[in-house]
C-alpha cells in the first residue's frame, strides 16, 4: 500500500466516525438531559410603579371621592375643634377620624394636629412660621420642619422622578412627599423583597448553602 492510499483510508474512517457522532448528537440518543425547570412568572406586585399612597392632589386628578377632605361638612366654621388628651398627655383621635393612626416620629413627637392643620381654617395647612399653605402644596409644610430632606427632594436626590428623560417627548413627573409618606404616620412600611434569580444548578447551590 502506498502512502496516498493509507491517508485516504484514515480520512474515510475519521469521516464515518465523525458522521456517526454527529448523528448521535443530533438524535440525542444515549444522552439524558435534565427535565427543564418550570420557572414561574414574577408576581406583578413587584413590577408595579405605583407609589405607597394617593395624595389629595392625585385624588383630584383622578376625580376620586374627596369627602374626607370636606372638613366643614362636619366641623363648624370659626369654631376650631378642641384637641383631647389622655392622662399621659397622648392625643386621643376621635372616632370620626379613626382611620387616622398618629405616629409621626419616635415618641409621638409630632402628633399635634395643629402642628400642620390650620385651626382657623381646617381646609388649609399651616407651616411653623404661620404661613397658610394649600393642601395641594403640602411639600412646603413638610419642608418647614424637614429642611435638608426638602432641599434633597427639590434637587431630585430624595423621592422619585418619573416621566421622560427626553423633555421633547413629554414632561417629567415628580412625586410629592405625601404620595409616599402618610403625613400622620410617615414611616414607610416595610416591603416584601422580590424573589432572587433562578439558579442554573439548584442542587449544587443547596449543597453550598449546607456547607455553611
Ligand atoms: C405632620 C403634619 C400633620 C399632622 C400632625 C396631622 N395632619 Fe392631618 N393631614 C396632613 C396633610 C399634609 C394632609 C393631606 C394629605 C394628602 O395630601 O393626601 C392631611 C390630611 C388630613 C385629613 C383628610 C384626609 C385623611 O387623611 O383622612 C384629615 C381628616 C386630617 N388630616 C385630620 C388630622 C387630625 C385629626 C390630626 C390630629 C390627630 C392630624 N390630621 C394631624 C398633615 C398632618
Ligand atoms: C365625617 C365628619 C368629619 C369630617 C369630614 C372631618 N371631621 Fe374632624 N372631627 C369630626 C368630629 C366629630 C370630631 C370630634 C369632635 C370635635 O372635636 O369637634 C373631629 C375632630 C377633629 C380634630 C380634633 C382631633 C382631636 O384629637 O381631638 C381635628 C384637628 C379635626 N377634626 C380636623 C379635621 C380636618 C382638618 C378635616 C378636613 C381635612 C376634618 N376634621 C374633617 C368629624 C369630622
Ligand atoms: C412641625 C414639624 C414637622 C412637620 C410639619 C413635619 N414633620 Fe416629619 N417629623 C417631625 C419630627 C419632630 C420627627 C421625628 C424626628 C425623630 O423622632 O427623630 C419627624 C419624622 C418624620 C419622618 C421619619 C419617620 C418617623 O416616623 O420617624 C418622616 C418620613 C417624616 N417626618 C415625614 C414628614 C412629611 C412627609 C411631612 C409633611 C406631610 C412632615 N414630616 C411634616 C416634624 C415634622
Ligand atoms: C418616591 C417616594 C418618596 C417621596 C416622594 C418622598 N420620600 Fe421621604 N422617604 C422615602 C423612603 C423610601 C424613605 C426611607 C424610608 C425608611 O427608611 O423608612 C424616606 C425617608 C424620609 C425621611 C427619613 C429620614 C431620612 O432622610 O432618611 C424623611 C424625614 C423624609 N423621607 C421626608 C420626606 C419629605 C419632606 C419629602 C418631600 C419633600 C419626601 N420625603 C418625599 C420615600 C419618599
């Protein structure tokens, strides 16, 4: 046999072998792939961009029920309601306002209704310097006590700016303090964290966790 013939045979054997391997690969014969995992969709609550609450300004935009803000449907003009306190000097919130749970700051530091509402005109708010403020302008009230946070918010470092980066497509939307903080109980409620990513090798991951 000459060299040319031998090379030809070797190449033919290799070609047949690779063809057979290729067939096995394509047909999947003899390989056991693990069953694909069923990955459930992310709960839509983690995709919502809604703020924690709806402010008075937002309710006006949505033309929602505003009866809670109609103070003089129940109160008498020119007769400011008197605040009632218990023996420990804790404010008693009357039954008619039982949906208001006061808790502004630790140790109930800012629970007095008239720290914020204007007793002469319940439909207005009142800043620390006596300025009367409309309900829709409540950030000015918050800012009268929370100066640094208010400045951060004005600069866009506190709160959230939505809308459009490209102003030619549309305006930006700045949430106001009471879109996120309940003025009566401003601490943000704790949130359920969204689930972590799906692991490629869940079994191996469990083994790693067990070794801790
Ligand atoms: C830290 C400031 C602050 C204090 C203290 C405060 N409020 Fe308010 N209150 C506000 C602001 C601001 C709004 C408007 C919120 C909005 O725009 O959604 C409001 C809204 C309301 C409303 C209308 C709708 C609602 O939330 O029920 C009522 C009624 C009310 N306050 C009563 C009271 C009473 C009664 C007290 C005392 C027990 C009190 N507030 C203490 C700031 C305050
Ligand atoms: C559904 C009727 C109703 C509406 C609406 C209402 N109030 Fe009252 N409010 C009452 C009653 C009743 C009391 C207890 C008697 C009183 O002090 O006049 C009261 C008490 C209060 C007090 C004294 C709270 C305390 O701890 O003693 C404040 C302050 C007050 N209201 C503010 C407001 C403001 C501000 C609004 C509008 C944003 C408002 N209320 C709307 C019925 C109402
Ligand atoms: C009269 C002054 C005053 C006004 C007006 C006021 N705050 Fe406060 N706020 C306080 C004080 C005092 C604390 C408590 C600080 C502490 O305990 O260290 C506080 C605490 C807070 C906290 C921290 C959370 C907590 O409960 O400890 C948040 C958030 C807050 N305020 C948001 C607001 C918002 C939003 C407004 C406007 C609706 C507002 N505040 C209006 C005085 C004020
Ligand atoms: C888009 C939602 C959002 C808006 C709008 C917003 N806040 Fe906050 N704020 C938060 C969150 C979230 C925290 C952190 C909550 C926590 O740690 O409990 C916070 C924390 C705070 C605190 C606690 C102290 C601090 O700085 O960490 C204060 C006070 C406060 N905000 C005041 C304000 C005031 C005043 C405004 C309006 C001028 C405002 N916030 C607007 C979401 C918001």
